[in-house]
């Protein structure tokens, strides 16, 4: 999936367990699954011994089904519970025929695979799908085709819209470069006998040597390293995020196309598209169905991957024993009810289950977002020129904070190679980063749900990006991020629909931020503003031209305005005072 990870293994979150015994199951390898256009996809089929027929689960992956069955435990656990399981390489990958075009064939191929599985003599015709990341996306793309035998799915850590997936806030996501290099290119080289690294060790070593050069290369559309292995990348470069071309991957407005029972799962520190996908796909289903019928959402404190779901720590923050869940159990319990028909109580549970970081406990709700009080913190400058967050609007008639942004030396993430929560206090020392802190809280504050930021700004350049990051600052100064980078960035020209007039004041509305976190008594709320956060996203050149097809850049002077008329603020959904 947009897997912004350096290696295939971590991308999928595989858990290293020994291969299960074949004594109590029947296993067929390289089973042909014909598509209507004549292409043959290959799958392994595992099923219990016995006459059947069996309820059936389908898992489709671009990452080699042979590796999946070695390391991913859901398959053997499903067979033990009485399911037949189809594990398939998607079109053009590993054992399957055809040409691989990232994501674009998964809707129709998924439909045909589901219907093929339902018609096999060992299947009872009821099919469920599961998988995380790219194997999560393929489920949604297939579901939008309305396969009649799809009755349940558990898409985990996957997306909601291509506009917050390939791009975010109008800015291209640079992690696609690493995803292609580490996860897609090796098999392409092997299939086509192309030069370059193929083994995991060779691929990782070359990425270590080349990643900074590749991610800094301008223009993006002329990156030479992916020319022979990823035509999809160069196709993406031809289509800005507003282009209707992307509608083939759009889920919004299409949720009425499936009646399957759908459990959405993600983590607050998952790749940014993950929690956005989980809660918004849930909300889309609720709207299409007139209520939370046969759908639910779980969001924990985790980073990307199945292995992470079973951990209690994300980055540098420990969230306690309750944070860990058994991924296999979550998936199969949902399937047991909706595919096997077992009465296990799933349908009686509240449909929204989210983990509040800091409080380190799960909360259940009937709706998303849960009822909350919208609490504003206004950006301000104190008399001593120190920047702050205030609970009341400022009365000053003219007030702003100014900084210079240099695209040749962008603000960079010091923890770019690791995911999860980290202490970002050091970034406050940079002259091109603005930090606004509240006073120490007099009581704990639980924030759960969508977060809004309204930022008034001016710039002496025709375009810029703004990052508005929310952090939890402890009394010792540690400043922890509450979500992964990506939902907290906007390109001004994309959001406004036009280039900037230098010096004119504009307002940007950030509406995609979300989390669940307890700010403890004595902690501070921090808003951190910059124009870049490299290497997560490409950065603005400040010339009005796109980094897709230009390398020219210039410095820019930005002002963040916070006066009685331009009330820059962040609005937090407070669900109650903490204990």
C-alpha cells in the first residue's frame, strides 16, 4: 500500500512464526484463477480436510504469496477455524500473469477472484476478504465493483481517497519512491531480466546509499532510477491531485456499492492515510446505510503493520498492556459472525472503538466522531514577543510571526527512518519553525476526533506549503507528535484554487488532522508551523511552479497572522476532562 516503509517485511507487518503443519489441511499451490481477459493469476488454496464446503477467505497481495504464507499467521488460524483460504499474487506480480500497474487492475481482478472462489466445489459461496496496507486497498477496490458473493471484509491500515494517499493536501508523497524501490522493483527486475538489485539485502543496501539523492531529485518526473521498473510512477507525475484521472481509485461517494459487513482498522501512528481511511470509510458506510449497520472501526496507538497491532509501544511512547490486540483474533472473530454465521456477540458491540493515548485506555462510542466540545486555542504573541496559545482571542490590531523558508534546506524530520511517537522539542530551535505553546493545563484534557486549524498567512512568493502539527508537551519539555506526517500539510495553491498574490493575507483551513490523546495536567498543547517536513512529502519551490517538472527554487518570507481580525487558531474536540 502506500507503504512508506523501507522493506517489504515491515511494510506488511509480518509476524515471524514457523510455518504451520500440513497434517490437518489440504494445500494446493499455483492454482490457476482465470480472468475474463485471458490473464491467469496464481494462488495457493488452503482448506480443512473433510468434505466441506467451507466458508472462504481471499487474500490478494503484490508482495509474494509464498512469503506471506511463511510469515503471516492468519492463514493457518483461519483453516483451523474451518475456512478455506485463497492466497493470491495480484496481476503481474510473482506467479501471476499479466502486466503490473499499481492498484489499477485490483478492482476488476478482485471481483473476479472473489466470484471464482465462491464457485469452487470446496466453497459454500460465502466469501470474506482481509489484509493490511496494499492487501487492504485491494479489498476496497474490489468491493466497489459489487461482487455478489462478498459478505464481509476487514481492510486494515488503508486509504480513503487517492487525494490523501498518493498526494496529501496537494503535496506529493515522497514515500512512494521508497515503496517502489524496495517492494516493487526487485520482482520487476527478475521478471524482465533488468540490471539492479534483486535480493532483500542488495535492495536495502542500495536504498541506504541512494535514498537521499532519490528523494531530493528534481524535477520529480525526471527521476532516472525507476524508469524501467515503475511506469506507474511516471503516470502519477502526469496527474495533479485535482485531476479527475484519479477517480478510478476514489472511494468517496461509492459506499452504497457494497453491502458487505466491514470492519475498519488502523492506528493513530499508522501512515497518515490509515486512520483517515479507517474513520472516514466507516463514516461513509454509516451515511450510505443510514446507520452503523454491519460496520465498525477500531483505531489503536499503533504504527503500520500487523506486528505493530500486538505491541504496546509506538516509537518512544509506551501505552500499557491494554494497547496490544491479537490481529488474527480481531479479523477472524468478525468473519466468524458474518461469514460463518456464529453468534459471538460482534453485532451487539458499539461500532466505534478507539484507544486514547496518554490515558492508555480504550473507549467505545456509538458514532464517529464522538460527541465533543469544540475548544479553541488561539495563536498569539505575548508582550515579551514569546509565541503562545491562548484560550481567548487576542485583541491586538496587528500581530504576526515571521520566518524565512529555504527549499534548498527544508525542515527535515530527525526521526524520518522510524515511525511512531518521538520527542520533537529540538525543532523549536530552528529559525524556520514557529512554535506556539499553551500555558500548562490545570486539568487533564481528553481530545478525540477530527481537529481543525484555521491559519491566516501571507507570503512574498506565488505559492507555499504549510505544515501545522499538533504536539503534546510534557513538563520536562518532551514534545510528542500525535499522528504521522501527512494529514497536517496543505499546499496553498491547491487549497485556495489559485496562486498567491504576494503580501495578501489568506486563510487555510486544515480539516484532516485527527487523534485521540489525553493531555495530562501540567502538559502544554503545542502547535508547530513550518513549510516543509522532509522527506515525507515533496516541498514547495516557492516559484509557483511544481516540483514535478521544475527544479528552480527561491527563498520565501512567510507571516502567520494572529490579531483580532485574523484569529489563527486550532480547534480541539474535547470529550471530557481527564481523571
